[in-house]
C-alpha cells in the first residue's frame, strides 16, 4: 500500500519536467495502474464552453504530449476554434496526479499516417466508419458501415481517413500532485520562464 504520508519536496524533483513525468509514468505502471497513458482532456469552444473526455496519450517528448482522434469530433472542432487545452493524468494507488496545460496543434501528416498504419485493422475500420460526435440512428448503422468497408477492401490496404490524426499539446505548465493522508497534499508546478523551468509550490 502506498504511504501517502511521504512528502513531495522540491529537492526531490528533476530539473526537467519531462524527466519527472517519465519517472512518475513508469512508476504508475509498476504500481499496477491499468492504463497509465489514460488522461482527461479538457477543451473549450470559442465562446468558452468547456468539455472534457478521456484520451490515450500515445507518446510524449520535449515537443509535447500526443494523442489521436477525429478532427471533426467535438474536441477537434473546439481545438480548431480555441487551440489551447489541458490534460489530467490521475494515477491510483500511487495517489498522484499530473496536470499539463498549453497550446495544441495537429501532428504532421507523416506522424499521423505512421500511427494509423500501426493500429489493428479493426481499429482502422472503426476510424473510417465512425462520424465521431455526430448523431446516428443506431449501432446497427455503424456496424453496417464497417461491414461495407470490410467487403470493399477485403484484399487491399485500407485508405487513410481524411479527417483523423494526431494532436500535440505543448506543455507550458506541468503540475505534480502527491496525495497526503492528512489532506495537506503536495502540489509542485513547473512553469516556463524563457528557456528555463521555474518550480513553484502551490497550496492544496
């Protein structure tokens, strides 16, 4: 069982927030978190109406955090209108969260294609068949679309979806949250200051 009495101290953090995130990400997997890459993605419309949903973050590096979805979905439309977003990773039993905020953009067509081609054929079919976030009459309609695509491309490579691909969120702030059993939780935030990162403690 995790000892939530252990403090998170400034001197324990890596100077690089990406290295710190990578360390916590690996520890979440070791601790038994089933999908450590699952994160809540928050976006907002041009007039500020928020929405949130879970996504799977497939990669991260110094350029940002990458996930894939339909560009015409609600999230895709909101990102196009208001290209800033936030990710929240919640890992239990370690009792940790990481909040990441910053601007967001599409990945390159080459990155999107490479990921799409790495997916199982069934997942590629689903991406082609589903008009994500649009109203549909029934599940049977979706299944019929998949069946039609299976027949049409039975012996061929599936076409690339025209409106499906990657998004990359470039982190401007990363907050590392450690649960404490007395509810006086530790919150340490990295914030960009020119070409360096500042570490600040926030009250819980």
